[in-house]
């Protein structure tokens, strides 16, 4: 197959890619590295991200940069290293590889590229289920890996209202939220958009004109059927167990899992249930919350869905507003912060020092403790240690 065909596809895709929101990750990556891995779940915009990088950094006719997708059957018969060699010897300098794990031996192949072609930079995408460092020793020390996340509330708001709000750190929000809110409110009313974001704003495909829930369900099925099974090398016969487990956890709402009962229900051992929960967490379908100082394989104090959009897709569960708001809170902080919770406590501990309570601003609250931060929904403004919950959607 002629490499020109790949260049034609590259040109077409880069020219027709629509990326109305510039993702913050674009500026967080250290692009000087020669081997960069971008992990993220299905439907989160990894392909668009690679094409956007090509568009921002290379002229359309510049053959120093090439995007290839490992879904192409051509690569079943030809290794990445071999192909990369051809590209490199023709003056290629940046190879963007989508869906890298579709290629058998992909990590050995990438290692060969790294050793053989010193002037070549490779940026590849893979499933969030991949454990780059643990399972692929050949890449140890040479890959810089990053996570591409779903849209933050800020990115969603910028897209829908044509604003260009910048992100804030948690420290800035806590110290200065009253002032920050005053800069945002004249331009937009976050409250008008917040419930839409909670319902369908996390995955970029909400912009496509088709049923979002159907699309999300399809994505969730692909995550379990392809990503977990393929990457973790699990036999197909266990798929129904994993799906059933996921549904039962979703149905129970955010709480401590009864591992013995779940094991009984899906007819497997407790250890296997914990492994499945871990796989679903790696796939970004669940989040496990632990008490401070504890981690997997111990039992978490709470398991919740990874983002609030998932709550609405698993029909016909009635979504409790409080659950959706806590899910939003954990998902917004999860990128750069540690979120813990003890079994019976109402509050979350962030970075092992800050106490957060998520509450409804319209409900009477007996007592606000001075050592606790109250992130409140159903309001646009805050005061002191009462902050508006939506503003935590501006952390990235």
C-alpha cells in the first residue's frame, strides 16, 4: 500500500475536523517528548485531539506529520515500526497513531521506533483501560502519558455561549470565588446551562444530531465489550457478569458495595468482583472512593458512577439530585486532586486536608461549621466558606 494513500486520508481528516473547543490538555502536554501517550475513554475526543494538534502545528500539505489509525486492516499485516521507518526515511518527523492497542505487540513496536528513529516523535492514543507503565515494561521511562477527560462545565459553557472563560485552580476558587463569580455572571448565567451539562455535557458527541442517551449507551457497551475484554484479555463468557455487576452498582446509587452479595448475584468470587470494579473504574465507568490512606484491593467506602451523564443513560433509574451533584463534584476534582471519604461521613476529604460538604442552597441548613467548605447547588453565588458548586466545573 502506497504511503500516499495515508497522506490523502490525513489531509482530508485534518481539513474536515471540527474542534470548536480547544481542550486545556493541549497546553498541559510537554510536546518536546519523543513518545507521548494520550489515554481516554471511548467517545471523549481523542481522535479529534490528534487531528487538532496536526492542524495547529503543521501546514495541510506538510508531509512531516501523519495521522494513522490502527483500525486500518493494513496494519494487521505490517508492524508499526516498519511503517514508521518508511515514513521517517521520507522526511517524516511526527507520527500520530490512533487506537494503538489494536496492533498486536504495540508496545514492543513503539519501543523499536524509539530506538531506531531518534528524530521521530510519536503521539499515540489508547484506551483508558491500558496500564501503560505496569503492563508494558518496554515503554518504562520513555513514555510520557496523559489523560484526556470529558468536557468540564467550563469547556461546555464556552462552547455553548461563545465565551472564553479560563480555568482556575482549587486554591484560587476557595480564596477568591466571590470575585471570580462577579466576572462570569455578567456574561452568562451558569444556572441556565448547569443541568444540561449534568445530563449530557461530558462527552463531546452531544454536539452530534442524534439521541445522546442512545449514543452514550452504545459507547458504554463498547467500553465493556471491547476495551475491558480486549485490553484485560478476559474471556467473552464473563462479559455478562461484568455488565450485570455494573448495572447493579448503578442501581444501588453511590454507596459502599456489598461485595459478598454482588459476588453471589453474578456467581463469582469476592476477589473477582473487586477486580471487575477495578476494570470498570479504569474504563472510567465507575469511581472508587476510599477512606484516607486506603486503596485497592481493599474495599472502597463508596462506589459511584464516573460522571453524572452516565446516571441518566442507565434507564429507568430515578436520578436523585444529590447523587448527581456529588458525582459532579468527585468527577470535577478527580483530575488533579485526591478525593476520600470515610464510611458514614457526610463530608469528603480533598487532598487529605480540606473538608467538603455538597448541599442544596434552597434547603435550610442547621449549622455551617467554619472548618468545612460547603459546595452548594441551586445557587449562582457564594460567600466565605459557602461556594457555588458549579464553579468547581472551572478547574480544567
